C-alpha cells in the first residue's frame, strides 16, 4: 500500500500554499519532500494524518481518502502513521517513558505489562536504553529527537512521518538521526515520509526525492537523478545558488 497525494490545493486566506501538488510514496520506501521554508512541506504532512483538509484534490493512505474518514477511522489511521514532530513535542511534565507510551494508553488491547515492554523496546531501538525515568529537560536536543521517534514507533505504525527531523542539530547529531531513520525502515519495514530542507540529510535517507516549489511538484526522482538534473530551480536549491534561478528567467 502507499501514500498518494493527488492535485492537492490548500490556501490560508488569500495565501495559496499548495497549488496542485502530486506525489506518491510507495510501500517500504523513504520519500523525502524538499522545499524552501514556507513552501508547504509541513502543510502537506498534516493533510496525510487529517490535521488539515484539502481545498481541492485528495490524499489517500492504504487506498482510503483521508478527508472522508470518520473520527474513529481517523484515530485508526493515526495509529498506523507515527508522526515525528519538528521539535519532538515532548510533554515536560511526563518522564521519557510516559511520553513514549502515550499512544499505547489509547489502545485498549495493550495492557500495562505490554506497554512497559514496548516502551523499553522502542527506547532501545533509538539508543536511549535506561533513559525512561528521565525528564525531557534532562535530554539534549538530539536525545529529545530520538525520544520523539521512539514515541512515534510505539504503536508499531506502517508509516513514519518526519517533520524537519534534523532542524537545530549539529552535524554529528544530524547524522545520528539520519541513521535512525534508515534503521526504522530496515528493522521495522516502515514507509517513511520526510520533509526537510537539509540536503545532506535528504541524500542519506531518501529512496526518492520530490521538490515542492511554488505549490507544485517541480521534481520527483532518485537521489542520483536529482544530483544529475539540469533544472535550474532544483540545482539552485540543492547547491544553494539562487543566481541559477535568476539566470534562467
């Protein structure tokens, strides 16, 4: 199954953010969506889990159109699609273990003993063994990101959605997070949707890359294909050379 985004339009007041964006993430792959700040990357991600509804077009997950789902069906979708927030979004009043286990508490078929076991398993997967009793304030930025990933995988989702997972991190910690994204795909078999403007990270984790530009899909292809593209807009972005766009006008 897959995530299909087709002719997606979204405006906020008079500001058109998405103007017919289309892309598909196939089962088992990691799709990276690139774009400048404010280009609509996070807006796209929020449509996938039903936090926003399209003005036009559709988003399908496992063949189901997200905007038509009932509240119960939407909750079920969100259990199958773990969401890694840009700044981890941990609750400061809860321990790391309590944060990681939050989604499990809403699953009636998961008892207390299994919940504790899953939390420990997820913390181990992100190399945070023994951190369960700590408070979020005691974690570094990279550790908070890893705890956010652990929370996202606790419900054993089919999909993982990452909102700018390497923002604000130093180069070494960024590489650690990228390795974790790859580990989630390899060990858990999840389909990943990563939004970022970090080119190094994109090249490390992507099976395919789409570029969101002026509300539409400017490019969609493999890492090798984006490296070799002659499109001046894409090259300007990946090389940090805005003059290429000016020269093409």
